[in-house]
């Protein structure tokens, strides 16, 4: 049985126990980390990840700060999975110091590392979120300038990610400030869309369902009139948020309509017929901050109704619920397709929605 999960670009290691005693190259440690993580041996995978990161600077014939940074992100991801966010953040801080020793304190890659620290800390550690965003923005302003779209995007993400603990009014003010800046600079169009989406979500989070839905529908109409490569992906995102918004507002008929539109947009007339399901586990970080979302899966179904293959084709928001959905659907059973009176393998779409009870 094969299931596709978001993959690490490289793999990882923590220098302890038997791992520390082994004579390895950083590439071998990296490979072993991937194997351990695929087998759900999270601590062992994190140990090899740390080993790969530590060995890289000494062993690589030509040092690449981008490769070293990716190895660090792999360590952080593994540590977070094995020992939760505080341990991952300690690993990030330690690793950044080592990268600065090799690449200097002004390496542009550091911005991405601080940004990642802000992203993962925003779920559980508000003060750390401010610290990481502050570091990322300060360096971005020195390297790119305060009016660069990448710098403004960092401000916008700060406004979005810190809303759960700094409050919606602070977040709304920060987002509107970033929107005003983005709307008058070259390349700011996509950022304006992203900010408008988050402003609509803030209205929904504050219980202003009618206003939030109105803002989402306006964005959907504008997207339908647009002609660019991001249009299909934006449509999936907006329909997903509208489905959740209608469900939260108690309008089950409209929620089902949005769900059907998402499926139709992906080229399938209907979902698969589930006969046995296991409730997906709500990710703890998402539960803690009240995050909601949905995942659309492309499934292959055997003649016996079990899932033989699964992959994510769309998720709202991205990077939150995919792993939970993939894990749950492995245990589901579907009504198989019947041809000439006999069940045969088939494929189709399945939507798994995550939303809080009213």
C-alpha cells in the first residue's frame, strides 16, 4: 500500500547514542534519516537529521548555505514531529548560529529560516513569533528594502499568524497596512489577494459570518474574471473557505453546494461512496488555535473497497490537515465499482472537512 505524504527535500539527524558512534558521511546520515522517518521512527530520524546537518559543513567540498539551511529545516521538522515545537525552536536557534559562523550574519537564506521559526512558533509560542518575525523583517529591510514585496509579505504573514494571541484588531490593522503598501508596488497583486483572503477569515473568526462570506464571494467573483496561472488554485482555496464558512453559519445546503463545486472543478462529478470511516484526528496545534480546513484526496480503491493509494490534490489551508487526512483514510472502506456484476478497482475523490462544533 502506498500513500503520498508531503516529503522532506533532504533528511535529518540528532547526534546521540549509537548514531553518534557511527562513522557516516552527511549524505549517508541524510539517507538514513529519511528511512527512519518513513518508518515513523521519529526520534531516530531526528538523530540522523542532526548528524547530517553537523557533518555537512565539515565534509562538503563546496559549502552551500542553501543546502545547509535545508538540512537545518529537516532537523527542525523531525524534532517537531518527535518532541513538539519548543524542542524544534531550540534546534533552529542552534543551527542558525552554526550557519552564521560559515555564511555570515547577513546571508539572505537566514530570512527563510527566521520565517520558518515564526511559522511554527505561531501555533504555540506568541513571544517567539514576534522575535522570529522581527529578525526576518529587520534583515529583509537591510537586504531588500522596506518597500520590496518580499519584505511586505513578511509583515502580512506576521499580521496573519499572530492574530490568535495578539488579537484580531491588531492583526486587521497590520494586514491593512501591508495591503496598502502592496497595492502600489510592482508585483503586489498576488499579495493583495492573499491579504484580502485573511481579512475575510478574520471576520469569520470574529463571528461576523455574513460579512466574511460576502468578502469571500467577492474574491471568488474577481478570481473567476482573472486570467492567470493561479486562478484554479485560488478557486479551490476560496470554495474551501466558503464551504467552512457556510457550515459554521449553519447553512448546510450552501456548504454542500461549495463542496460540490470544488469536486466539479477538479473534474469529477461526485465523491466516492464511503461505507466505513474512522474519524480523522484533529491536529493538536490546529485544535489549540481553532483552525479549520478541508483536504481533497485522490484515492485508488481496490475491488474489496480498501484504499490502495492516496494523494492530496487540494488543501485549505495548506500544510495543516493533510497528514491527518491521509492517516485516517487508510482505515476507511468504500463501496467498490461494479462492472458486469463484479467489483473492480476504481479511483475517485474524497473530501475530508475539519471544523469546530458551533
